[in-house]
C-alpha cells in the first residue's frame, strides 16, 4: 500500500522539503492522520514569537502547551544548558550523582509548600503522576495495609495519557472514553464545589476510605477537562477529608505550577500542603523534558528500613537528566530574580478588561480569567479547524479545544502582544457567531 501523504495545509501551500519528506512518517499527537493536513513548519522561536519557514511570525498564546513561562530562548536557561552540555549531557542516577539533580532537589524542597522535601525525577508529567500513584499504593503496603489500592478522582479531571493516569481521568467526558474497560477502574466523584456535593463526597469517601490510597486532583483549574475553575476552599476541603479518613492527597500541579494561576503553586492559595505534588511543563521553562514527584517527609520515611522490598522500585532511564535539571535550576532562578508573579497578575488584569466584551457575543456561555489564563467558553465548537486557521491568519497561535477558546501566554508577554491575542479571540469569536 502506498504511503499516505497528508494534504497540503492551506495556510502553507509551499512547504519545505523536510516537511514533505517527513509528513508521511511522523505520527502526530491528538490527530486523525487520515484527514490531518501537513502541520505548520516552525523554524525558530524567540521571546513570545514562533517563526514559520516562510518568515511569518505568530504570537504564541498557549506557551507550547503551557510550558514556556519565560518565553522562548531565554539567555539564562540557554547558557545553563550549554554549560552543562559541554560538561556532561547525561549520566545515570543508578550509582552516580551529579550536581544539577542534587541542587534541583534541594531547590524544590525550598520552594514547595510545607515539608514537601523528597523528589523523584522523571521525563513527563503523565509519568510523574504514575509515580505518585505508585508511591501512594506502596506507602500503605509498606505499613501492612494491603487493601488501600484505589484512587478517588473527579469528573472533568485530566492527569495524563498513560494507562495508569487514564484511570484517574474522567472516563466519560475525557479523551479516554474509548479505553473504558481496558484500564483499571477507579473511584469517580464530583468536586465538592457546593454544600450538596460536599455532603455527597463526604459520604462517598466514608464508604470507600478502606480501599482508597489517595485522592488525585488538579488545584484550582481542571485544564484539559475544559479550563473549569474552582475555589481554593475546594482544595482545603479535600485536605481535611483526606486527614479525617487516612487517605493521601496527590495534587497535580503540572499545568498550574510556576505562576500560571498567579502564585508559584496553586495549592498555596488554599493554604494546604499535599502529601505528594507533581510538576512538569514549566519546570524547565519550556526547554527540556523533565517532571518531578515530590513527597512529604512521612511519605518518604514509609519507604525506609532494612527490607529492600520497601524501596521504591522505579527508575526511568533519563531520570534526573543533567541538561534538564540545569534548565530547571535556571528557570527557578528567573522566578526569583525576575517579576514573573507580578507579570502573571498584570496579564490577569488586562485579560479581565479586554475579554469582557466577549460576554456580549451570541453563543458565548462564559468568560473567565484566573492568573495568566483567559477563557471564552461557547455553547459548542464543531469547527475547531476553522478557528485555528483564522487565528494563524491573525498572526497568533491559539488552539481551541472542546468548546473552549483560551490563552495561556508566556508570563513575559507584553501589553501590546497580549492585546493582539485577546483582540484576535474577540474578532474570530464574533466572526464565528455571525457565521452560525
């Protein structure tokens, strides 16, 4: 059978040779390869801009899937990675130690809330959640409690695409519905966003506490589930319920961590300390793949002892990669030395003002802002590709999904560039509403 060659993209009718040659071989994420046209050829990034092969520039509205907190090619991160590349690009952590991993583990202990002080590194956010789940189950096994092996997660939640994390995503509303029956069945509940749901969750937890290792949740924002916000009090309630019923609390800060919600970590706004926290995405400032699973002291100490079987038997090949750790250290220094949190708050204020007129557009259900995250929710989006094309034509990179048109711009985005993003959101949404 002849290889399938993707149709040309109308936004880029004359693609470079490397794109033509590779397009029939590269399997793209979240894409139906039978119908997906060739993707846009990016050749350079700088600041908040993406340059295409024909020289066009796009203002990035989603920070490369929420990673590029400092924009692209920040010299501090680039220099740190370059120095580490010259010295040692990689060394296994099985039997060796290296300075970037040691320094980064200490820095994460310093900046994360409470006694979150013991970090295990991996290469992706999904894997970091898998590790957190594994830690939680073994935490109880190491104490002789063999029945606590399941997890409570929430409708609308998303924690990754690997088999274990799919089991704690919403099985009905999420992108993993197809795999229902093929993945472990966990315990699904509604977030306690009102008194009725609080009472229901309390009863649900009381019924299942004996078999529950941990509650897994996203703090303040259910991201891929539709950019759904909830109050910090919800997190505080979950912490109290976990404490009352002898259950661990895993907080997935992969999306929300590093300033996206206006504080360094979203759980700070609730004044709580999770038992295990996962981080990735902006951890390295959008440069290299790295994730962390950080546990509190009592969790870590449950793995200590003379019995080797009590150890956490896990070890990704590239765990603690020196290049990625060097990038993360430089990124954390930038959060200390440059005004990222103030920038996030300024972005929030500007988006509140500039997105407000969208409330008057027909078929817009809601407009909401939290930190450096702005959302226009419509009743239904059945022509996402039209939106993507129009946004590129407007010189911005915005990718709607489900019924959500959103931006998560780099925290360094200036006022003028942010106005171009919000202006494009309003203009294209109005056009869409008129077409409908």
